[in-house]
């Protein structure tokens, strides 16, 4: 059964604080590649989000850290899971992703989402439109970015965005940078995935995932699209605990437990799992998770 894994970085609270962040990012990047992860993703937030850590916790800016990761790695794909479409000009986002693709040797992917954290919009002075307008902006991004990355320089007149000429040089090295849409709304989000995207990112247990995949396939049928063209990905907190370590999350367990968990997700239709690995400042968590990855090789 085929399943690839991506390391998702949502916290930067490692031992040593800010002075040690550069060293820790390099350590994690090397450990991820050695463990067999196919990709590394980062959150696109400027302050830590509720449920993950306190607002004053260190949070690296996503596009900058992805550039750093491009220099620190050789093989893994790189991208944000996901870029909030309200945080920056959409054409600027296209330029940033194209730059990442060039400097990484063609390893970029682009996650897109409607954004939800109103507090950081308030802190950074960004408008936070109603959800309907954010969905319109998401669809604009799905249509505009491939134009920026493709031949010519056509004009784009979207629902929320106008670009007189879609100019982006250098172009990405990939013929098409994969676009993954975060969210699993069955009426609108998954329909947009079927219409425009290369992948989706969903949450939940295998039963929930299987239902979402079924809905996605229905939207693909309505759009005249082959569902096999769309990568189904899943995001969760994960990790592997060694002997004698007290479990601190319901979804963290032994290698065997994790293999069973991801096998069930793969059977539900997941093709790539984005996971967070417990990190105590060493590489031991990545070394243990390598056993999970190897079970699906």
C-alpha cells in the first residue's frame, strides 16, 4: 500500500530559543531527509495559533523559512500548509512560490486556504473579509497562480483581484507547481479542488476521510475530471514514543500503532500524510518515525 509522508512544522519552540533556531531548523531538515520524509511543510502564520501554543511563542515567517529550508535540504518537497490568501497580494504569493521552486531545484508546492485566524489580521493590519469573500479570493488564487507560472503574460480579471499582466520571471522549474487546497468543506472547498487544484488536505478519522474522498470524486465527475489527478493528503499531530515514555496525546503511540493508524487512512484514500514529530531537541523522534515510513515504502 503506497503512502508518503511529509513533516509538518507548526512549532519552533526548541531548546535554546531564538539564538538556536537556525541550527535547529538545519538539524530538523537533515533528520527529515534521513528518515525518508518526502516533503516538509510549515504553517503560514505570524503568531502562534490557539491550541498549539501561546501567542508569544516564537513563530518564523513562512516564506523566509522555506527559502532557508531549500538551502538546507536536497530532496524533500517544500511548501506552506497552507498559505492564507488574505496575508499577501496574490501575485506576490505567486512570485514567492516561483522563487522557491527555482532556488530549490523544482521542489516547491503551494498550499492555499481561506485563512481563519482573525487575531493576527488585527495585529498586522490586514483586512479580514467575510468568509464568502475569502472564498472568492481563494478561487482567484487558484486561477491566477497557474497563469503567473505559465507562458505569456495574460491579463487577469478575477472576483477580488485584477492583474494587468501576469508577469513572473524566472518561471518555476516545474511545468506546474502543485497546488494543495486546505480544508474539506463538502459543498464549496472540495468543489474548488475538483475544478482547479492538484491536491486537497483533509482532517479526521478514516471514516470521515473516506466520506470526504467520496464527495471529492462526485465533484470530479461533475467537473469532468479524473479523480486520480488529485493528491489526497491528511494533516494530524503524530509521532512515536519509545519505551517508558508517558503518552501525552491520544494519537501518539508505538511504531506498530502508528503503522496501523496510517494504514487505515491509506485505505480510506489518503496518499500523503502530513505529520508532526515529537521533538525534544534531538533526532530520536525522526529516527523512530523512520520505521513508520519504511513500512509503507
